[in-house]
């Protein structure tokens, strides 16, 4: 028999740590794993080991792996793996979610977190803080936040900028949407995972800022790839060209931190040095470009460069589906929208030598 939320709450009160001392993290993908580790490890230090944690992921093995890793690094750390977001909510006063997209957020909140909150005593609901760092549709985020706050809990959208490298280093930028009191409450928590915390406005504003930022990033990465390929065709050493760009008016994050050409950043290890693994996946960039397009269409804002970039990422994944799982910086080398088949073969052969 499937347990009810009321029964789960009763069990949680008996078996688990005090809810007020517990933080849950739901979603342990590439970004979530690193974010949760920084949040939990720094909270442990700050609390002198008295804090308690809960993790939950659709892949049970990911949650177990995270738990084992934390305990290995911090013997005695109090952490539990919960099978569902509902159970994580019943056990935790602070819930952080980092999920792939809008449908996942809708499912986790409407079929897990919100029903669980509805089963709690009112004082516990009012003390609950929900932080969603997913990049998703602004309308969905605002609707979910409204449902959470109608119950009496507090919710902010807090998408991030900085990629997997920033998540691991704890140097992310958080773009927060929510009320002033909510922003003040959430800031100390986010500071365990990032360096810059921006209050962008009410619920949904953080996501609006993130979507605009990723629109720039999606276009920017393509032109960096084009420039690097053109430079190689002209006989330039990738490291020399990257150094010139990074010291000139073309300087940008896509070139200086995540340059798509191996050898262009000899003092760093961008995803291209790992066969384009471990970075922001092409499929996720395509999703973000799609969010920008949908919002722009609804507001009558033309995005000629954004639409072209979106088409390139889409073409890349359709041409080679495996690219969807690899960092989006590899996609422009395979898209076929701006390189003829003959030139692509030539470049591929040269890279293989």
C-alpha cells in the first residue's frame, strides 16, 4: 500500500532529525552534485557539525553515491537518502531543487513537495523555504511559486551562472527572483555555493535574467568557435589566437574559460580537453535557447541571432545525437549549417593527426 503524506510525516517525526535543522537537496546531476556538496560541507563547518541533510534524486544510485562521498569526506555527517521529494520535504525545512527542465519542476513540486507541505502543521509550512535553481519557463516558475506561497511557505527562483566548473569551485552567480524578505533569508544559504548573489526582482525575475544571459552565451559560443576555426585555417596557433582575443575587445567567458579548441588554454582544462565531457550539455543549451525564443515570440521581440544559434544547436543534435549529452561547445564543429561537408571532413582529418 502506498503510504500517505500524513503517515510519512508521522514516520519522519520519529526517525529523522529535527526538521528545522535539516536541509534537503533534490536533483544531483552534474550541477546539483557539486552545489549540494559545497552547501552541505560549508554548512557543516558553520554549524560545527550539528546540521542534518537529506538528498533525493530520480537515480537512487546518484543519491547513494553523494551520501557516501560526503560521509567519506566528513565522517559523522548526518545525511539521509530519501526515495521521493515528498519525503525529503517532510524531513526538511529548507529544500533546494536543481532539475533539468520545466516538466521536472512541475512534477517534483506538484506531485511531491506541495502535497507534502499541505500535510504539515501550519507553523512548519510557514518556516519552510524552497529554492529552485532550475532554468525553466518563467510562467511555470511563477505558477509553482504561487502555489507554494499560497500554502504559507516561501519560495524563490535562483538559477545559476558559472557552469559545472563554477559549481565545483563554489563561485556561481545566483540570479534570485522573490520578495525582499525572501532574498535576505536565502542569501546566506546561496553564499555557500556561489560568490555573487543578485536580487533581480519578484518571483520569475531570476529566471528572466538567466534566460537573457544564456541567450548571449549560446550565440557567443558559436562565434568563438567560428573565430577559432577560421584562425586555424589561417595558420594561427590556437593558444596564440585565444590569448589575443582574451586580451582584446573580443574577450569573453566562452573564449577565456571554456574555449572549444584543445590547446587554446594551456593553463586550464576546459571540457574540450576531456572529449567535451563534463560541461553544460548541448541539449540543455538548446532547451535554454528555446525558452528565450518562446518568451520573445510571446512578447513580439525579434531574436535573429538567437534563432540562428538555436537552429545550429538543433542541427548538431539531429546530426549526431551523442552531442546532446556533451558540452554545447562541441556542437558548432558538427552542425553543418556554416561548414560544408568537404571542409568538415578536412578539419576532422586534421584534428585526428
